[in-house]
C-alpha cells in the first residue's frame, strides 16, 4: 500500500465546497416545496428531512463497515490527499496491485468517500436547522436546545469518524461511532418533536427506560459487528450445539485493545468471540420483553396515535428479530445485516419520538421556563 499520512487536511476546503453543493440540493427542494408556509411548518419539514438523511447515513455507515470499506481511503478527510477517488486513482491502483485482497480498492474507496460526503451533507443540514431554530425560538415558543446539541455532537461524531480511520478500525472507536450516530438521530428527532409539539393523550412512563435498554443492546450489537463475532455462535437457540458454551468475557469485553487482539497483544481467542455473541443474545431477550410490554401498554389505550406507535414499534421488533436470526442462520447476508441496522435506528427514532411526545406541551400553551424545561426533559 502506498505510504500516506493518516490525517491530510489539504483537501478539506475542496470537500467543504463539495459538501456545500450537495447539501444545497435537498435544501433547495425543501425551500421550494415549503415556500409560503409558516415558520413552524418549514422547520418541521427541515427537521424531518434531516432525520431521514441521518437515518440513511447510519445505514450507509453499516454498509461501509459490512463491506470492509472503512479503510478504503486510509487517510482523512480526503482520499490519498484528494477530494475524491478520481484524484487518487494512481495511489489506489498501486495499493490494490500491492494487496489485491487488501482494504483498498476502487469500489471500497468510493463507498468510504460517499459515506463521508453524506456525513458532511448531514452536518450542513444540522447547521442550517440549528440557525433557523435559534432564530425562531421566541416567535414559535420552541426551544433550540436539541438542535444546538445536535450541532455540537456532529463535531464529536466527525472526530469519531476520523479516529475510526487513523486508528485502523479500533473496536471501541468504531462502536462509539455507531452509538454516536444513534445519539445524533435521537437529538434530531427530539428537535422535530419539540417543534411539532403534539402531546399524547395517554403518555407511557416507560418509554425512556425501554429506550435505554435498546441503546444498550445497540452497543452490544456494535461490539459484535466490530469484532466480527456474528458467526461465533452457529445455530439458534443453542450456540454451537450448546446452551452454555465456553466463553471468555474478560478478553471479549476488554475495551482498550486493537482489532483481533486480546489483552497482552495476543490474538483474541475464540471463546472471547462467543462471549460477545452470547451477551448480545441474552440482552436481546430482555429488550424484546421490554418492547413487547411497552407496545402492549400503548395498544391498550384509547389513543389512536399511541396505538400506531404500538404497531410500528412491534413491527420493527419483529423485523429486528428476523434479521438477527438471518444473520446467524444464513451466514451473515448483507441485506439482513443492513436491515438489522435500519430497524435499530427505527426503534431509536420511534422511542425518542414517543418519549418527547409524552412530555410535549401543546401548540399555543406556554413553554416552561428554561430551567424547568431542562428538568422536565431530563
């Protein structure tokens, strides 16, 4: 592979200009379609667009990881010092010739750079949304806290993306990058629901607890994926023909280690991979029970919106379980793995939306004071 510095800021301005052009396209469509509407409707539409593209970014990030394209461009933020693989064609060809089955190919380079372009586009939309929400906060009686938090988190998420490359897919960083994407999605959904201000007639009190459990399971799932432990257990419900196989939790959940390595720099033993997979499976039973209980409680109310949430959350759970089983029983097909990530993002979005709407103040009613607002949404 051609020698290349891990961090090369030379193409940063070109990338910024490219991201501005790409982000201008959805922004132009948003401005045209919602011209003449009120400020609240325009903000809701922009927030919805940003949520949609962020969910797409999470799924495409999974696609990047699952196709082993995370190091398709081994420097950051560009590709061999260029703003696109077109300008890096010679370096990519040399790297591919040196290692035909290595991490750098033209296809992987394009996948990685498209992921970065989409991330920069989402960042631009988050910036625009934060500015507009801040300017309209008093006129509409809404808070811009979630939008500003999302803007700050975009910077942190960009650093996770940088260190994913420069630290060569360090498992803890890759997992944090996945969780950071889910947190960004949650912040944007919270801003959307804050602007909409549509309360539920019979709000559930357990939505926040279930959301916390789902995020824990996503963290475990990310740890499974980044350590390539999906196929460590063959079969279901047993693992490799056993109900309780040999497991090494100490090595499997040692956080500060490189990919494929355990403590003391030795290779990660197979029982450690089994422990990672089994932890994810066991937690899945807890999360499934919590989601089913929440869905049942929502369904039993007379609120039609709450019943819709019950159907959507329950349906996503079914798809999540089916795609998870497909990963194990069908040797980790790409489509099932992507559906698994998409359903996880969908559950996070729905649960954050439900949590926010259970605490929403109707449009026309005064918002609490800033300190009260923070305590109310804590």
